C-alpha cells in the first residue's frame, strides 16, 4: 500500500543511505529539480549505485528522471533501468504522446539489457496542459500505475500564488482524481511545502483524502508519519467495514435484497467502500 512518497535528493549520499529507514511507503530518488545541471551526471551515478548496492527494503523505490525537453532523461534511463527500480516518474508530462516517447525508449533499454519485466510509470502532471490532458495521460500506457499532481510548477504555469489553503489547485486536484479513477489507477497529491506546520499538513492531507487521492507526497521525513496516519483506515472504520460485510452475508443467507445497519440501508456503494477499507487494512498488516 502506497500512502506516502518521500522525495530524496539524488545528489545527497547521506540521505540516500537512510532512505528506507524513514517510514515512507515509497521513496522518490530525485534526479530532476533537487539536482543542479552541473551535478546531473554525478547524481545519476550516485542513484544508480544506491540501487545496486544498498538493496532498499520495506519501501518502494521510484526514480524521478529529468523531463523529455532536456538532454538528461535518456541518460537517466540508460543508467537507472538496468538497476530495476520499482517505478520511473517522468516530470512535466503534458500529453499521452509524451508517455509514448518515454515508453518507447524504456523498451529499447529493457531489450538491450534483457530486462523482461517492464518498469512501471507514475507520470508527474504539473502544467495546465497536463491537467487538461490528465485522462489521456492516465490511460496512455499499461505501464502507468498512478498519476501524481505537482502543485508548485503547476501554480507557476497558472501564474498564481501557491497557498497553504490550496484554493488555486482545487480544480486540478479534482480533475486528477477523476482522470485516475476513470483510467482505473491511483492518484497522488502534491506535497505540503511548510515543513514546520504539522497541523496544516494534516489538514491538507485529510482534504486530499476526502477528494479521493490514494496518498500524498512528502518533502520532509517529518511529514511521513502524519500522511501515513491520514491515509490509513482507522480502527473505527475497520470495525464498521467488518460489520457491513457480516450483515451483507446475513442478508444473502436470508435471501434479502436489502438490509440495514445502524439505521442505514446497506447498498452496493457502501459494501464496496467496506471492501476497500478491509483490503487496505490487510495490506497494512491488520488482522481481522
């Protein structure tokens, strides 16, 4: 279960060394914004060696490569794909054609190195054009397992101020979730950028969850625990889900088409939400 995704600068050896010990479900080793142009080559080699020798355990490893409008992205894939990361995150994806370009080159590299399992993709959508093409992007390749909203670059493209309240990205958040669910994949929310404001982080994460996001990215290890908690089912939610599944079983045994629980009729959407809650609890190691 991927609730939290923690960004780690690809040029920081100390942070790469401890990446899997910070509690995040996924770590994003960043070769793009966190790395200056002069350090791109050294960061790429550092990340490659981290994948080769550190053997990250207990978390998924995602590599954010450079965008296809740079001279770096093919070099990134040449070095990183042979190390078989869990996912590749291409940034500033604006269309399904962008994904096809990346996917075709990934295929070339995989064939060159005899890599049988295709590496998954999680496109980073952070432009107005990308948001408007979100469903096209989400459904453009079987490699895509999720899409991810990048709020900072998006607001720069929109020519507006990025705020804690996030009113300026409300439309984009909703469009991303709708596109992801329509394509049958997950959606991940942009990081909360104030490292000191833990209450604001939790509020922002809870709002993202209420919109339908699967999880949220983090730019600080201090944010991981709160994000994990928000995107995990509570004990109360798990107990209610168990009651729903139990009462539905009773209805089936009694030949009833409808049944109530706590004064509310239990219909198909409620059963589906209960099933999702129990699946999430099971993925997190819950016993029920």
